[in-house]
C-alpha cells in the first residue's frame, strides 16, 4: 500500500513537472517574441524621430506627454511593486488585452519598410501564445466575460486624410504608444515567467 502511494506521488510529481516545463517553454517563446516586437518598436520610433527637425521633436514630445495612448483605458499595474504583486493570470490577461488592442492600429504601421511588415503577423502569433498560456494557467475562470468591452476604437482620425502636421503628430503618437505598450507586455510576461521558478529573483 505504501509503495502504491509513493508510486502515485511520483506520477503526480512527474505530471506537475511536465506541466511546468511546458509552461516555461511557452513563456520563453512568448517573451522572445515580445522582446523582438519591443526592439522593433524602439527602432521604428528612433528612425522616425531622427527624420524630424529638433524643434519638431520637442513639440511632438511635449504634445505626447499631455496626451494618452488608446490602451491606457486597459487597467494595468501602476508601478513595479504592483506588477510584482499581481498574479500570473492577471499579468497574462493584461498582456493579452494590450496586444489585442493593437490588432487594428498595427495596420497603419504595416505599409512601407520590411520591418513594419513583420508587425501584424508577429502580434497575431504573440496573441495566440498568450491565449495558450492563459488556458494553461486558469482554472475554469472566465477572464473575458464581455469581449466587446475591451474592443478599443482606432487611434482618433488616424485613418482619415490628414494634413502634414497632423499626420506627423499621429505617426509620432502611434509609434510612441506602440513602443510603450510592447515594453509593458515584455515586463508583464517576464515577471509571469519568473514566477514559475520559485528560486528565481523576480525583482524588477
């Protein structure tokens, strides 16, 4: 009887380890993909800024600091301490909503250079990966009871015919917000991944 209990315990432990191993692998892939997107966002934003005059940069930066990103409507941790206190499922949920909020706006980033053409498909791959992680980490909880509540409107009148200055401001805003949101997702997924290793130091 004791041997049977030990055997069953070993089986359960093996299954648990396998589950953790699978989650770690999925997390590693997701973190790698969002890191690539974040680097791409930084590069696109930097390239756009370098094409501007000094005064244009100053004015656009001033406007952006007073403005806000579309995704700011998604409730997320206000600082690193709250991020570290958040559950893995919460961090995954917020990450999913942030990535999902770029499904439509990312089309405006697609035309042009080869790096921009990578954005939409890579966002779609990341979104699918995060959804798999949510499924692996939730216990029947319904995270998206009303998906329509998280459908954000496009970025203002970005898709309308804009004048030169307005178009420049919208492009700056779009690239700055994309960079900001990819940094958030990278942070949340990195912390969530770290939680699978109890011995790791997950301090930001």
